[in-house]
C-alpha cells in the first residue's frame, strides 16, 4: 500500500493542533460570521492625495549657488536663547511669512549649543545644541514640510554648523 499525501486542510488542522498557527475563530452566530467576514476583507483604500515630499538634503548645485552668492539669502531668523516652544513658533511664522513673500532661500540661526560643563548645562548629555538638533525634525514635520524643499548646514561665513540654509517652495496662488 502506497503513502498518500495530506490535503491542505489536513496540514492546516495538524499545524493548528501543534500550535504553529492560531485556531480558526469559532463561528457560532450570524453576528460572529459577519465580523470574521469583515475582518478577512481587504481594507478600503484611502483616496489618493498628492503627497508632499519631505525636505531632503540640499542639491549640490543649489549649495554651490548659495555659497557663490548666486542664490541670495532673502531673510534670516535668529533662534538663539529661545525655548524650544518659542523657537518652533517663531520658525513656523517666519517660514510661512517668507513663502508668502516669495523668498527662495533663508538662513535659520540656531547656534552650536553650549560648551558649558554638565553641571551648568542639563542638555550636555545630548551633545549638540537642543535647537540645532531639533531644527531638521521641525522642517520635516507635517506643518512645515509642505513649505520646505531642502536644508543644509550653512557655510562658515554664514554661521557654519550653528545655522542652516533652507530652500523654500513657491507660494501657490
């Protein structure tokens, strides 16, 4: 007598018995049946919306143009000495104003962060300055990402590591 192959149903039952896969849900009432049928149905697709790309690194050609002065810095904002909340609010207002005015490139100055000892600086354990570290995250947040094309650390003459160039999108009319 030859060996027969197990059917797919038999294999599934064996795997359930061995605990490799969860058992089938009990179907005892009509309400339960509808629940499991809905759970197995594919999720409805969200309507397609035009996604705003997240700000990326500054294009090398744009970075070179800024360094050489071909793309002028239209405005500057200095966030030195501000709390995170105040700096974020100031940055948001500044960028929205600059976009509405049609500015292409702005300079955001955060500072490099304190060089104080750990006793004087509660944020010393985090390395770089708090605002300097938070700025790229703020620019990628849903509130500001639609306004920003790219950002990059500034050249030494504009603040170096303590400042960032931010390229802005054109305002939609």
